[in-house]
């Protein structure tokens, strides 16, 4: 049975919306530090083959910090995290400081890892928004002249075409 029209059942709710994941900025910082420690204690295992007989070796490689993995670790989405950053709770101004610090740690670890060769530099550069491009802009106008070739001699035409004078023997 549907609710009657013009009802006000919504006023009976004890709360509206989802509970906040973190009551204060210190809890967010502690959770982020727990994620960073987990990444350092759980490196990727990469298979490699060494020697002339190609023995299989498992090598530990550093795990990059990412905002996506942090959000998975915190059990929230990246859009929730960004919304939390753009609209922090009124009672605490520390959230912006903590979120900025978390983002800077992630950026710094990725950048340093790419610089020393732990991570693929091309992928990290794209992820961090680093681009190596130059944009050349020309201003002004270009004037062109039409050249008539009927007034040129055979030798002049030959030199224009081949970049040398015709052999005279």
C-alpha cells in the first residue's frame, strides 16, 4: 500500500543522509597513515627471470600510493572524498589541512618513485598532470609572392630543381 498524499512521514526520521566516516580530522589522518603503512608493508611481488637458465625470482617492488586505493581502504568513493574536501564539516577547519597533506604525500611518493625508477615514469607523469609540451604561437601575417618560371633560363631551373648547376662538359 502506498503512503497517503501530502504525508509528512519524513519528519519522523531520526537522521538524514549517510553518517560521516570521520568525526574529526585526526581520525582521517590516522586512517590515511594506516593506509600508507599498509602499502609499505605489502609491496607488489613481481616475477622475474635471471641467469642464462632463466631461474624464476620473485622481486618486491614498492607499491605506489593512490587516491583511489586510499578511498578503497577507507571504504568510500573518490567522489565522496572530493566532496568532503570541497564541503568540509563546519565544526572543523582541520579537514582541509589533513586532506591537502594526504594529497601532497601521495603526489610526492609517486613523483619520487618515478624519478628513481620504481614506477613507470610515463604513467606517473600523466597521473600527476605533468606534461612536457611546448606550444609555439606565431603572430603576424605571411606575405606570399607568385613566382613565374617562364623568365628563368634552363640553368636556373636546373639549379632550383637539383640544387646544383648543370655539368658543362
